[in-house]
C-alpha cells in the first residue's frame, strides 16, 4: 500500500548528476538522477522491452539501468513515473525487485485507473485506489532525496494525471514538453485536454531560466541526432508550440488539428494495462502467470461501430466441450 510522505523543507538549488538511457524502439528516455555528494539515486520512467508480434518481454533496456546503478554503487530511493505511458511498458516493477526503491506516480492515477478499467472491462479486474504503487504524489509534494528534495508538479493536459519532477536545477517534464523543435505531446488520450496542457506548460515556463528540462521522448525529427535536454529559456524562446508568442487559443486550435491526424500508438493496449499496475502484469486467474488482454473496438481506430452491432454479446459454453 502506498504511504504518504511528510513534506520536507530544503533549499534545492544544486545540480544533480543525470544519466540518460535511450530506448530506440520506443524513443523513450529513462533517467537516473544522483543526489550530489551521496550515493542515492532516483530512476525516472524506466522501460520494459516488448515485442508486439510475439507478446514477449525483455529487460535489455532496464538492465542498462541496473548495470549503471550497480557499477556506481548507487542505492535507489525512488522509481518514479511521470504518467501512465501509452507507448511503452514500464520497467518499474522489474527494477524494484532487483534494486529496491519506492515506486511513485501522480495521485490522480486513481482517476486514470478508473478510465482505463472501463476499456478493459471485466477481462482484467483492476484495483482503482493506486495500491499498485508505493507513493502517490500530489502537487507540491516534496520527497526527501539526499542533499536535495524532489518537488512534484501536477501538470495535467497530455493525461489528467501527469506530473513533472523538479530536482535541484533539473526538471523531468514527462510528455508535457518535447524538445523545442518538436513542441508538445498529444492531448487526445482519455482525459487529455489541450487547454490544461497549455496552462501546465506556462507554469513550467515560469521556473528559473537556467532550469534544465529533460524530456521523456525524442523522435529525432528530420534525422537529427538525439537530444533530450534544453533550458527553460530555450523553450520560452524557441519551442515551436509554446514559445512566448503563442496564445492559449492558438495552441488549443493547433493541438486539436494535429491530434486529429495521429493514429493509436502501437503499444497502447499492452502498455496501459501494465502501466496502471506500476509495471506489473495482469495475471491469469488460475495459473497466476502474466497475461495481456486485447479488448476489441474500444479505441476505434478502424471504425466507430459498437462491437455489439457486429458481434453481439454471448457467453461461450465450456461445459460441453468434451
Ligand atoms: Fe505519454
């Protein structure tokens, strides 16, 4: 069960060391942040490898993080998610077993769990109280972390439960900001809201000019090399979607038009059911083995017909099979 942490008062103006790990299959960045003059670290947005065709998982991405932690003799305080990712499976559950640490996510995970439970229906019963995580983090929550603290900023828009983490001068923005030449992430997932995203970003742009913003994805537009960090000042001046010349109304119009052209992320259905469980899998009710569910016509990519019109509900008889 999750715990509530007391707030701690520390001045966090130091520069933590940040190691970045890029998962090329999903263009995701995982970070290991080490508190200055300590061996304490926090892992942010770890990835579990997943092959869609064979429904098989691997740990090469996560094991890169394990190796780094072990080679540098670090101890893991936290494994933090910025949100329920729809494009990759989380490696948090796997890393926690190997390295320890408390798995945390924004407190609004409970609402996201309710939304996602509707998609999977009875195929995959899900506790909707956040109990799959160790810590549920509210806006302005502070976690003690070595000589620094971790400030939690609730930044809804891409999803309603998104949070960003400010650790010293390093901001881990999740999918709230992409690199300046890529702009921002989509807002058309369940509970997404372009207006809320614009306001969340304005709050981030109010942080100190020199704050280093680390993004969760880089899709390397036009074949440019990987980039994952830019200052708040650079975003204010150059982010193509939210620089200081862009109004809320024009951002919302741009975002809605663009989102209407985007397809369903390839790993959305496997990802959501794992990520609302903190990187753990649904389990077969009899064997206890990990299993995934593919609810049909819940995301509507091909058409909008109700599945009941095509395949009316029926209950298969299993008692006469032999
Ligand atoms: Fe995302």
